[in-house]
C-alpha cells in the first residue's frame, strides 16, 4: 500500500540602452531586413526562453524536511503533456517538449514514516536552447538531499574526498528512487524509456565529474565556493558544478553547455537556511 496515498486533484538592470547598442541593433536589422522594434522583441523572447522558470517550479517550492506529501502532490504533473508517476515513497513528473528537443523531470522522495521530503531532484536537457540569434545544447541537474547521521559519518571519514562522496551518494539515491518508480509511469512504454535515458545521462555526467575530482584535489577544495568549478564534457562542452551543505542537507547543482549562464539564476534557496549560490559575502558551509 502506498504511503503517499492517491494523488489529489535574470537579474536585469534598468540601465539605459547605449548609443552603441542602438546602432548595433540597427545594423542587425539591416542584415535581417526587419525593424529595430521587431528584432528587439524577437531577441527578448529568445533570451527569455533560455530557461523556463515554470519548468522547475515544483522543485523550487519544495523544502527538505518541511514540505509534506500534501504540499508537493498538487504541483506535480500539472503542466500540459507531463506524465505523473508514483511509487511507495517517491513521486515524479516527466515532460517532453512538443518538438521533442526538450526533456525534463522532477522527482521527490519522502520519509517512509514522517512523509516529509528527504530528497528532491530536477533535470532538464534541451537539444536546442534558444539564445540571442543562436541555438545550443543545454543540461541542468539539481538535487537537495537530507543526510542521515550514518551518511554524514561516511562523508566525514572520507576527509579530502567529501564532495566526491556526496556526489556518489546523490547518484546512488537517484538510481534507487527511480527504481522504485519502475512500472509506475501512468503511460507505459516511451515515458519509462525516456526516464531511464535521462538517468543514464545524469550518471554519465556525474561519473565524469567524479573522475575529474579524484584526479585533482585542488578542484575538490573549490567545488563548494559560490562559483563552483568549471569542467569540460565531451558532448556539451563547458560545464559548471557546485556541491555544498548546510547542516544535514547536501546540495548539488550542475549546468552544461547552453544552460551554464543560468548557474546564478534562481538565487533563492528552496531550503530555508541554505546560503543561496549568489555572489554573497558569506562563505558556504562545508561538510566538516
């Protein structure tokens, strides 16, 4: 019997446009054969589409150890075309763009008895992220995870490999939580396969980062900084990752390719008390 129960029912300044910017816009218009007003509107729309904030709204609004099942369920699978999946203690929503280039999922795991959120994940991969006059491939993965005393003990014992240990724990939990959903997708077939492929991609990226960290102790010491660390991926190009912790909650944040510019977006941490990844004076709290 399911413990969850049935499912119910950028910072952009106001700076003035410079003359240089205006003439650059006019020049572009002469090339494109359109008016400055039309081109500017098109550029603004393309920039806005770099990241759809609504896509991760359920993830962003969920708080570790504070949100309960009734807080989470109404926001899962509520976008058009999303598929809802439910296991004993895990729920997920999976979506795919109409053109087939974008795939995303949000997944939340609950404590077996308390029914509070102990893990949450958000993933999106887009083969054609629209930027100003260009397109590119982008990848985003976020996870927040409540760590038990046993897990914290293991991380502390790892000493200089703390962040690597955290990332390995995230990948293990991801695989376990997805495994609980096996056969639970409302629409069988392609959706199950898409979720499996998404998880394989996340594991591929995560394992590549682990190899980088294991080869460079210097990178590992910087990974909890607000800027995180930069790395290269064979398919997406440049990437950035940050791993940090506050109390018993570990946070992993990965961006690749065309979505790297969103690394500092959505500055408000969903977990109260976690120092957000903005350019703040305060230093992040590392797992000691």
